[in-house]
C-alpha cells in the first residue's frame, strides 16, 4: 500500500509574502560573461491552485523550498522509513531535476528526467546518507513552451508503526475569529480530516466561538468531529490539559495535536505531523516551527532547547534567527540543512502521543509559560523525544513588539521557570538559576520597574510554600497579578498628548557611532556600575522636579538597564508602540524590594534540595488526569 508522507502544495492565500516558502522561480542574466541570478520572485498568476503551477517557457522553478523540500535527515534519524518515492506530474515539455543536500548545505544531483506531454515521473530514493542533515528536492525547467506542474507527492510503501488518528485541541481565550479561520481551513482539507478523530475547541473566554455567525455552517461541515467545550480561564495549561484528558477517552486517537488560537495554519503541516508521528520509531512528540504572523517569510522558532546553565530556554543558533526566507532561500542557507535536535517545542502546534500522556500525565498546572518546556523535558526523561520537524510549521504572532516580562506575566515567568528547575535541573542548587533570577530583580529595580519585581517576589513566596500552591491559585494567580498593577503608576500606558509625555531634557537617542558611558558594561566595569547604582539608589532621594515631570525620554530599544538607572525618571515607549510608560525612582520602594529580593533568594537557595524533593515527589499528583478532572469539575 502506498502512503503519502508529504504533498507538494502552494499557499492557501494569494499572498506574495508567502510564495518564497513554497516556490522559488529563478531568473538569470549574464554579467561579465557569468550567469547571475537576478530575481527569484514568484508570480501569483503562475500559481494555478493548491497543487498546480505554470512554469513559464525557458524558466526554472525550484521546489527546494521550506514547505516543499523533503527533510530527509529527520525522516532517516527518527522514523522507520528508508525507501521513498517522489512522483512528479507535468504537462508540456520540461526537465525534472532531483537534488539532495548534506548537513553542510552542499548540493548534489541525484537524477534527471526529460518529460513531454502528460507525464508522471517516478524517482525511487533511499534515506541512508542523511545522518547529520540534508534535504531532497526537485526543480522543473520548462522547454521552448510553457509547462504545467500538475502535482507531486513523496510516498513510501513501508507501513507505519502506529495507525491511530489524532484529536486536535485548540485552546482559546477571546480570539474566536482566529478559531473560525482555523476551523474553516480544516473543513476545506479533507485529506487532513482523514487523520483527525476529534477537534476539541476549549473556549475559556467571554467572546465565544459558538456565538460567531460562521459557527453553524462550520459545525454542519465538520459534523461530530467538532466539539466545543466551555470552561473558566485556566490558561494554556488548563486548556491543553483538557484536550489531553478528552483525548484519553478516544480509543481511535493515538495522538493529541495541540494548537494555539491566534495562529494561521498550513493544513498540510498538520497532516505531515500526524504522519511523522505514525512512522516514528518510538512514540515521539512532533513539534512545529513558528513563522511570524505579521511578517510571514520570517522564521522565528526552529529548534528550542533549555540550557542547563542557567536553566533558560532559547533557540539553537539564536544569533541566526529570525531567518527571512524572502532574503535568503532554503538552498542558500547552510544552517537550515543541519539536523537540529530540540529539547522542547512551543505549544503553538505540537503533536503528543497518547502513550506519552498515559505514562507521564498531563501538563503542570502552570497557567502559562514553561508548561510546554517542562512537559517535553519530563517526556524526554521518560524516553519520549521531542522533534521539531522542518516543513511542519504555522504562523503565530511573534514576541517582537511584546515585553511580557514586565507585565502581569512576570509572575509566571519567574514561578514556572524555577519550578521547572526544581523538577528537572541536574545542577546542585539549580546551578546559576537563582543567581540569574536575582540579577533579573536588580535590573528591574535599577530600571525603576517595581511592579514585575513585586510579582516575582510573590512567585518566590508561592514556590517556598510548596507544590500544592499551583492547584490552589491556578484560577486566581492571573487576576491577582493584573489587579496588583493598579498600585504601580509605571504600568499605565499614556496615549494622549499631555505634558506628562514631554521630558524635561528631551529625547535620548543612541547610535552605533556614539557610545554611551555605560554601554553594555562587562567584567569589572559591570560590577562597579552595578554596585555604584545600587548604592546610589539606596542613598539618594530623587529630585522632586524629576518626579513631577519625566527627566528624559527613551525609545524602547534604547531603554537598556545600564542606561535608565542614571536618571530619576524616564519616559519610555511601550513595546507595542501604542504609548509610553513613565518610570520614576521610589527610594522607599526600592529599599523594601531589594531587601526582600535578597531574603527570598537566600531562603530559596538554602531550601533548594528539600524543595526539589517535594516538587518531584508531588509531580505525578500535580499532573495526573484525576487531579485535572477534579479541577475541571470544581470550576464548572
């Protein structure tokens, strides 16, 4: 029996920004007697439908693109598949060229076929040379007249290890329009629905999916596959745990596919992730990459890891990302040809085998932040790897234009990172985690950001109280954190043109050619700057004139922690550019908060071994289906 591993597809929308991810037409010229590619822009008019495209006479189109090349190294390393077939259908005179790459991005020709008329060319390929990396792809060159690419698939005759379907779990909070778009895309993708058992929409908001006018039509189209579940807002961990719990009762589901609400999906990616999970040698969490919904050719998340020191998440080769495919295609970018192994994948889109859920339980009751990373770390320790597979991706609003470390989410950033460290860090006393946490406090304090530090301290006190607090405040921690903001004027975003939005000394602008006295201090300069600033803020009262009106104004990108502390007050643009925040030095608040930071971090370090034992002992109860079921019943 033939099984389709991957279809060649073109974008659902007629969006020129998306085309570089699907097709790469090349236009050549001769400069100094050398052929030079002068353009690689695809034309929307040549995309005929979801599977077909016109190849203009004399032109070459490469399908060696993010969504249409075959990620051979991942299939070789993580699945049982060894023999694959590429089938390419064309009409008109053309040449089909098949290429491969290695982990260094070096291109090699595998096969060539000239075709005429209505043709179906087959290429039998073996996955045996892709240990470190590499893709397989094909190009089509039209002859003296235009040709039409009629479609292509990557298939295998090998049988999958698992044959069960997946249930989809979409967690949403007041984003019904995004959900409607996702459901419509699924309803228009019958080949995806063949692999889907149930679609659970976990609606935790007040602007409900079921109230949308499109809901009735989509419900009729999706039938019993769609199930909308209402529950109070328990965050991402509560919504995704509900999807896991519901899927446990579905005998036809071998997987639960988690999806965020504010996303644009590529339905073929959903199909690919399920098929990859079916062929994985052992039960494997299959993660998706993340493109920027507001800048669609840019890839933000590729392979995510948690560094043991200081126990913090990041993207591998972070300095290389985001990668802009409109500026550099897949074949030109060597780093994208490596096989990169992940520790975890964000839950914007993540396929979890039900075998994993049955063995390690559901999500930590963390509300938001670190629930996805902690779950994958826990799964990895139990023998279930996480693989973020190229060619499986969606578009999600990126963290560009956000700074959730200084709003109400600061509580969850601090609490959940340290809890994850208590559960999974192998370093004594968490290594440098607590030192890094204390430094975060100092930076916020020097920047006159007292609200996030206060939230971080509440997080530390809750951690010290023991693991059961996570269930006790699951539904209340977020509203409490948001209510606390009213006590801190710095949290107000000023959007009018009042005198408050004028700085006494004007705007401070830094350019690369002009270095500030304290630009990015390091080594002894860093220690001296920090000590001097901490002492200065402790001793000196701010000038009353600077409290009445901001002393200076900074753009968000200029407002670094080593620049703001030399002023009594500052006007700083908000991360989203919608207004400005006023940061004002408060000596009494600073003194209280600094003392509390030192006390809490010292206490946490002394109690680390005992707390780690407590949290690890309680982990199975914190994440059990029984505990989550009781929470859902209680909150109804």
